[in-house]
């Protein structure tokens, strides 16, 4: 038995799963009127659910690891795009 699971990333991880988590998080944020502080947690929960039940159903540890990857990558992508748009417009984010 290996100490750590071997995790292979693929097309699904980079091109489909992370954007799905971003879109689902934004949809839930609008529908549930979630506060900004809860958005990263929502993204991680969605990432975990997608990873454990869809992407890696036969390997729990790979599912948990990749689930956090999906959630945190989605938060980073959203934050990066928002920062770039605000910088392009010359505006500042309001707290």
C-alpha cells in the first residue's frame, strides 16, 4: 500500500470541473443570498461533492484532495477575473 494516493489530473479537472464550481457557486450565491464570507466554503463544498461523487467515486482520498482543489481554484479564478475587470475599468472594489 502506498502512503499517498496517485492522483492523475485530466481534461475534466481543468476545463470542466472548476468552471462548473464557479457557475454553481455564483448561482447559489444569487439564489440563497449568501454573504461574501460564506462563498469560499460553498465553493469547497461543491468541489468536494463533484469530486467525490462524480470525478473520483472509487478513491475517497483522491476525491477529497481534488475537491478542495476544485473549490479553491474556482474561488481563485473568480477573484482574478473580478480584479482584472475592476482594474480595466479603473474602479475599486467596495467593501
